[in-house]
C-alpha cells in the first residue's frame, strides 16, 4: 500500500538534543570549576547520577517514565502545562530538584556548597535554552518530504518543554500537519493508543505510514506493535540486540526518500 504519511520523532531525530544537553552540562560544570579545583566531566557524571537517583525517588517517576520525560529534561523543565495532576506535582518539585541534583553532585566530589548548587541549578536551564541545535539535513529532508506526504511529529515529553524546544527553532513546526505530544495525550510511545491517535489525525492505516525515530524502545517498538513500517536512525553506530528489530536502519535522514521509493 502506498505511503501517505511520515511520522517523525523530535529529540535526537530532528533536533540534536543530546548535544544540546552535553554542551549545557559542559558550560555549567566549567563555571563550577571557576570556584573549585574540579574536573568538569567528573562533575557532569556526578550530577547525572545524582539527578537520576533523585528523579526515580519521586512518586511522579512512574508517570514521567510512561510519558517519556527523562531526568535531564527535568533539570530544565518547568512543567507548567498538561492536565494530569502529576504535572502540578512536577511543577512544585522542579526548583528543588534542580538545586538538589547539583548540590549532591558537588557533594559527591567532596564539595559542600548548597549556594553554588543552587546557582548551578539555575544556570543549567539557561545554558540549555541557548542551544536549540538542529541536524544539518533536517530542513532539507522535511522540505523534500512535505511536497509528497503528510507529516506528523510524534514526541514524548512534557507539553511546555516540547513546545519550548519547537519555539527555539521556529521554522520547524510549520512543516507538520499535526504535532502530538505524549504529555497532552496521556500516554507515551510505545503505547499503541498514541500511534492510533496519530493515524486517526492523519486519516491513514498503519500500512500507509512510516515512523522515523532514534529510540528502539519507543519509536520502533511502538510502530512495530501496530504494524507500521519504521526506520531506526542510528547516527552513532549503536549496537542492538534482537529484542526490538527495526524494519529499516538508516544513518541519515537523507536516506528516507530512497527507502520509501523502494517499498512503493
């Protein structure tokens, strides 16, 4: 059956979120190194570990895991949108979570300085917001595909944060006929209901769509589950086992059109 629509993940598929976060950590940890004799990379590792541990200790963790909001997004999200009551809990938790993650990270390196922990906790979100990084081929490929197919953005995350990421690259959203954020829907990828919602918006069957994403456990598992073809974008030569098998594997978004042509 002919492909009518292409569904895209956002983070690390169209936006280079991992690089944005890495650079924000470097800038923030470099600032910390002005105050104490520490290695920035060591502080980053410590903060990541402390943030993940703290994040998983909250009663909101099962919800954030289901929606698809990771601990490092929590370090700069405000959680001001979304109808679910868990977003109100997260909104209240967020300021202290930022402070505690950095304060504990410093303490893991032998530095007891809550004041600096607070300052770093506020600096990191500012540094992350300065860095809306897009892959070099993103707009070229979206422009090419837009001429032939319906496009839908299917992203896990907190509504306010995903909207903020899109606002940071204002040229991106207009390419899409629909934008679906898991935090608004109430379930995240790989939930079949979310994919069926996307198909309903597009007016297509599973056979008429193809999902493009970087995460096997969300983008590929979810589309496999509803019988939709998919392409796993593996830019960094990650190794996979055979638990989740993508229909196609690509290294660059420019490969999408060629694969669609080959299956029609």
